[in-house]
C-alpha cells in the first residue's frame, strides 16, 4: 500500500466506526425523547424522558475494555426521569429552557458524529479511488 493511501485511512477502524455508529444511534434516540418532553411541557403529570441513567456507564465500560461484542449488544432505552423534581403544581417536571439546552447540546453531538463518520467514509473512498488509479 502506498504511504499516502495508508495515511488517508489511518485512524479509521472497525471499532471506531462501530463506536461512532452506536453513539449516533443513542443521540438520535435521545433527540426523540427531548422533543417528546418539549411537546408535553404543558401536559399535567407528565414526567420527562431521557436515555437510561446507566447506559452511559455501560457504553464507557464497553469502549474502555474494547469489548465490541458487548457494545453491539448494548441497547439504549428511554426511561422516565424520576430524579428531577416537579416544577409545576400538576406534577409535570419538564423545564422547557432545560430541554432546549439539552436538545442543542445533543444536536452538536449528532453533527460531530455525522462529520466524523462522513469524513471516515470519504477517506476510505478516496483511498480506494487512489488505489484503483
């Protein structure tokens, strides 16, 4: 393999791609939960939803241990947020300002992961194109 082609695909690995894909799946699911929270901000008794609290620690452990099997089997779930106190007399615990901040942060994460994946695929495509020339 020519050195410049090797340099183009350096850093791209199946593991990195799998991790990025899993993180993108989680971010999209979280975006849905946050949008649902905003939509139900005026629903009496509604409790906000988010990705399960223990998911991030399981994801981190799988990545730290390079356990791709555990990572591929790891499924994010949405759960009710019982830790956030109600902010309205009817029991609703959705703070629209908080949800908007969280959805903005989540959007930035989605953009970052999309850019990483797109760049990785673009580098692989470029390496393949150069190799076939």
